[in-house]
C-alpha cells in the first residue's frame, strides 16, 4: 500500500544561492524562462562583501523577484551578508555545509559551488538552520562572551597556582580556594613584599584559622622579586576580568528583563539557575514554533542518539554528534547538579549512571531538561512540577520487585522464604 509522501516536489521558481568568502561572494540566480516554458535562466555574478555591494545585490535580487536566498554557514563570514539581506526584506536561509556536499568527481570552484547550492535549494532538498531574531542574537553574543571571559579568568588563576608552586609556596595544599577572602589577602601581602610565614598565616580568616601552623609551613618557600612581579600582574588581570564579567552581567540583566517571566519558570527546573536560564534562552530563543516537537529541539541540540541501520542491524553506538557547544555545556552542568538533588531528575541520573555510566546519564538527563524547557516555553501558562525521587519506585509493582529480589538471592545460592512483617 502506497502512503502519501510528506515532502513536496514543487520547485522554487526564483531562488539565489551564495558561496561566501571573506572578501568576495559568488551569487547564482535561477529564474523561469518566460519564452520557453519548462526551461530556466541562470545568472552568476561576483560581489564584494562590503556593505554597499551587498545592498546593491539585495536590490538586484528584488528586481529579479527572488523569493529565497540560500547560503552555507561559512565561518562567521555569512553573518553580515545574512543580516543585510534579511533586513532588506528577503527570505534568507542558512544551511549546514554538510548537507550541501558536492558530488565526488565534479570540479569544485566558487562558481560551481554557488550553482550547486542553488540547484539543490530550488528543489527543496535543504533544511534551514536556526538563526534567532536580533534581540536573541545580542543576548547570545553577551552570554557567549561571558563564558569566554570566565575561561580566561580560570586560566589566569591556574597560572597563579603554577607560579606559587614554582616558588615552593604550598598555599593550595592547605586552602581549598586560594582566591577566597583569606587567600586573596595573603596573595596581596606577598605582592606588597611581605615574606614572613607567620605574618602571612595570621591573615587567615574564619575556619582557615584552624590551620595556622600548616599555613606557616606552606609559606616557607623561595618567593623572589621575580615571582612577586608576575603575581602582581596576574592578580591585576584576574581583577580586571572579574570586573568585566560583572559589567556583562548587568547588561545581560537589562536585555533579559522582557523575558523575566520565562527565566523564572526555567529557574524552577532542578539544576538550572538564573545564569543558566539566560544562556539557554540565548541559544534556543523563546519561540518554540521553530521546533515542532521537543524531539526536534533535542535533535537540533544533538542530545538525541543518531540512527545508523543497514540490513536490519544497528551500526555504531548511536553517538549524538556535535551540536551547540555552549548549550551542551549548560545542559551538562545542569544534569550533574540535578544528579545530586533528591528529585525525579536526580534519581533518573543516578539510575542511568549506575547501569551505563555518568556520561550517558548526563546526556539522558540533559535531554530530559531540554524536553521540559520546550514544554515550558511552548505553553506560557505551564510550570514545572517535580515527579519526585520515588517516581520509579511507585511505578514498579511490589510483586515485580519481590520476584526480582528473590531471583537475585536464589542466583547467589540461597533458599528464600518470605514472611509478612507484623
């Protein structure tokens, strides 16, 4: 029995394909031939990627009646072209370069790539990539830059610890955080020229004062003028980056203010906080109509296993593939944090981790979190309700659990007799 196919064979009449480089782009336009029905006309042109040239290209495409412009995601070179053409009123599609691979054996040039992209796109054989609206793009730039700054600060802190090790200052052995209040006071004293271990140890505060003798031993080293100079530079850089992160947080709060209600609902999910919610909204936006179902969102984020089947056999281990690294980072951290909680997600993480390892548990719980997020953003009136850590115990019948335990004990060589408790 033949079923109706879900795809459409309709050819897009007026379409353009762009092969974009840093300085130049090649545009191929294909339109119907009015004099010869069924035939098509093709125009190939080279344009500069400067603003005036792109605006001129937009006007030319409007004159030709082009209804869709398709381009590959080439580094960051596609962004200014995409934004300018989008602002001019054209329907612009960004497509994955992997989906537009050239047939082997054919010549590969910029012109050939533009023609091939245009031909594949006009037959609707491509899917557009997700490009968020302008306000979400701005938020995304800030949240991603914040991640980069935190990485830079962490790297600088690691340099400080390596420098102290070089000077035989074992502060990190005694203090769990050498950049806490006590640690920063001690490091500042080292930069100021203090070298007496007893004086440095007395700068400890709170519970760290219990380790005064250990601190005196840790500060007995060979901290030289050279080390003092480098430590001062490193601490200054750490403070500057911390100040920049604080400024970024303020700007992010201002941009996210219109979406405060969505942030508060995402904050209800175990493992997520306000900062995590900001990063997630910056990556996936608020309009879930772009993803028809939660499974589509999970697939786009590469939190769904790939399927490889041939001759009725599954091949490979169902790897998820490479998705959005910023989103994956946030979901991974949220999954680990949720795994420590007494919630449904925490119990789900622990059950999977016991059977299949922590890495698979992170992906599975990350997908669950992403599914919850899709439902919360799809329905403005929805709120998160935790199923509870005992959800699995309630669903597993008492008789089934009893049989499983008896079977395990009998496999160990025991004879089991059950008596009901009083």
